[in-house]
């Protein structure tokens, strides 16, 4: 007799993880097809156009790399936080505060030109880190859940930026517009050729992925993060100090997001402007970039590229078909639904077995 | 205006401004009491806001708008219910996905509807006789829309249901100890489904309130974090419907004040107030010892329940 057997699998093989992830992405593309259809656009035409405009030409690829820079930085930071089961949802706010700190360096600090760029990154890191660490302090002192605090800090950061660009930091040269003045040449990052890729930030992203990889796989901190993430009770029993570990985690996590913000203002906009233009929701999308990498910092390179592509798709869809940019949130939401659903299905393996009578 | 009038006016407006928060919070209290952490309130609210606006705009009937908004919220919550209860996925990430999805979908569908004012809205009314009660009459019974009373009615009803009936015991036991509830013959999944859907319906209604009464028009992302404030309010009101009433109105007054104080302070800094208060409120609570003891969340909150096979 042949019986259907369902077994619990504790560690699914990476091939099945990869396969299921790819399948989730394709499924969400499939469902988005209905949105195109609803707008009277043939999904096949739409996807053909999208393919040509994104990975189908050199310009498209440089656009994707450019968009993946902030996602890479925020993503690798969030990955570390998520590994400790610390739900930092505040990368958006940390990015904005990094951008704010960087703008301060570029416009108001008056430091010599030679040190401008290093200081922009240093202060960007610090801005993001401080903003992220507030949630850790509140959790350690008052046991307030970090999901709420990091999220609320996003809205607060957004309004601080709005206040600055409408009020004290409003530029002299920008009549009527709510921007700061433009950064000087010394405070702007170089780009590769004609593309938008501000390579110093890209390089920092690559370095930080390496750093987080080493931390996770080679250091005591990485070990403690893993234990805390998997079992806070066991960590306490083993004498691992929770808040000291989380302090380092959030310093890096917030700092990475802050660097992303510094890169955006100094490498792309050369000014501080409306928060929704400084960050196109990078901090939120990076949550999925990190989640999809499943705890492996090196995979962030791949996942940030993927979501960089989704951002470029958002542009293409907007320009070619007149659909709103918001469609990228539908993409990310759907991919996430399928991913977490498959996560639970992966825990079981279905097999047919011949049973002896 | 004398300061007494100021206070009365602020409190009166607090009821209207706090109602969407109240509706959302009541729903989230039920979902969490049954043990499901639904962080997708923002997504359900925004879908309710768009569908509610669209229905009211097309049909010219605001009540139908509320109904459809509630239905949209309920439908969105079904996604959460299926994934969290049936498949048992991680609820924090799921809630975020629902929020992103809701914000994205409403933004895509609502593209052509932005900036069109809704001509029909709810009429405000004063309750005869009751409005003549000094102070209270001026705050509660003067020029309020009916939804304010619906919100209060829901709070009382849901409080009664949760703490004074056997249904309430069932719901709470599912959230505290699902294994025991299961052993007693309670259908854990069914109860959780119902509570999550109720949460979605109320969040959708709260969203529809935003686009029909609060600001009678549609703007993408118009919930601007209210769904997240609801999550905080649920904790702040210690999962108690009557405390949610007070909490929502405190936030309502902050929202009103952030408009009212604009001549004196930069609007951006005033907008920060409710968000800042969301962080500070639990801080104040945790200082108070007696309250801290009561702050216990439902024991099985966020933990999927699965009967162990064999």
C-alpha cells in the first residue's frame, strides 16, 4: 500500500529554500499581471517592456545597481538586527537622520573640503545609529516594544526633515521650493561615468556586507546574536547580556541605514529635500531584502539587486504605462506574503512511501 | 475665546478625531485577546479608506461607504487570518507585508481619484435635551457625527462581550492558553479567525471614517501611521475596550491640537506630537508600579497554535 507521508523537516535544504524563493517571486509577478490586465495592458507586453528596460540594456542595469545601493546598506543592517530577533522597522527613519546629519556636515559644519566626504559618512553613520539606539534605550529602561518605537521614530524623522527644509535649513537659492541649498563639489560623491552610481557608497555597502559576514560567522558578538535570536531564554541562562549585545547590533544596524541616507543626499540629490524624495521607502523595502537573504549577509548582494530591479520596474511602469509608482509596494507585499507562506510549508516534506503489510 | 471654551472645544473635537483610532483599537484588542498579533492595521485601514471613499463617491451614500470600507478591511484581514492561523507563519513580518500590500494596492487603484472632494458626508447633529447638560452636553452631545456614538456603542458592547459573557471567556482563554481551550472542546482556529476578521472590519471602518468624515477625499497614504498608533494604543489600553475609549480620545485631542496650535508652532513639529506621545505613553505607564503589573499581554499573543500530531 502506498501512503502519503508528511514529515517535519527542521532544516530544509538550501536548494529547496532557493527554489521556493524564486517561485514566490514568480507567483507575485503572475498576480501583478492581473493589475496590468485591469489597466487594459497585456501582461505579456508589459513584462516584455519591463525586461527590455531593466536587465535588457546597460543603462537599465546601471539604474538597478544605483537603486540597490541604499537597499544593500539598510538591508545588511536589518539582517543583523533580525538575526537577534530585534524587529528594527525603523531603517527609514534612521536613513533620514543619516541624511540630515550628512546635510549638516555639507552645509553648516564648515570643515575643510578634504575631510568633507569622510565626515559626511561618519556623521551619517552616527545619525542613523543614534536614531536606532533610542529604541534600544527605551526597551532596556521601559520595556517598550521596539516595533512601535522604531516605527514611530520613522514618522518623527520624516517630520523633522520636513521642518528643516521648510524652516531653518530652507535654501537661499531655491526660491519657493522646500529644499536646502545645494552641496558644494567637495561634499558631492563621484559617480561612475554617466551613470548615477555613486561608487563610494556602493563600496561602503560591499565592505559592510563583508564586515557583517565576519561578525556573524567569526566573532563572539555574532554567536551571542544568534543565541539571543533563537532563544532569549537560553541566552539569559548562558549569561549573555541582552542589551549589551543589542546595543552593538543597533549601532551597526542604524549606522548602516544612516550611511545609506548620507549616500543619497551626497551622491544623488546633493541637497536635503522632501523625505519621500530622499528615500523612496528604501527603509521598508530593505526589511524584505534582509528577510529574503535568510540570515546570510552575502545573499544581501543578490536580494538588494532584485529589489533595486523592482524599483526600476516601478519607474518603467510609471513612464511607459502611466501606472503609479506605488505598484512596487504591491510587488513587495505580495512577494513577502508568498515567502512567509512558503516558509511554513517548507517545514514539511511530503513523500509517498510503500508500506509493508 | 476664553480658556474654558478652548478646553471644551478641544475635548469635543477629540471625540471626532479619536473615533477612527477607537474603531481600529477595538478590533485589534479582539484579535490580540484571541492571541493573534495583527500588525497590518495600517494596511487594512488604508484599504477601508479607499474602498469607503470610492463607494461613497460613486453611490453618493456615505453609509454604503462605511459598509464597503468595513468589508474591504475584513477581506484584507482574511489574508492575515489564513497565513497566521492556518499556516502559522511569523506574525511580525506578515503584518508588515499586509501594510505594504494595502498601501501599494490602494495607491495603485486610487490613482485617478486623488484630489476629488467627496460631496456627501455625514451630517453633524446635536442631541436634543442632552446637549443642555452643562459641560458634558457641550462636549459629547453637541455637533457630533453619528459615528462617534457608534464608536462609543461598540466600545461598550465589546467590553460587555469580552468581560461579562461566556463568549468573552472563550476568546480570552484562546489567547491565554489555546492548548487548554482546545482540550475543553473550544475550536481555537475558528475563534481566532472570527476575532481577526472583526479586527479587520473595524479597522476598515476606521479607515472609511478617515476618507468620508475626517477629510472627505482620497489621498494615497492618508492613514499616515494611524494604524501603527492603533497598535500602540492597544498596548496602552491594556487590551481593555473601555480604556481604549480614553486612550483614543487622548490621541484625538492631540491630533486636533496639532491643527489648532499651528499659528504658534511649526506644523511639522506639531504633527510629531501623536507619534512622540505613542512612545512616551507606555513610558509613563511603566513608571506606575500597579499598572506595570497589569500590563501583561495575552500569554499566547503572536504564537501560532498547532495541535501536536501524534
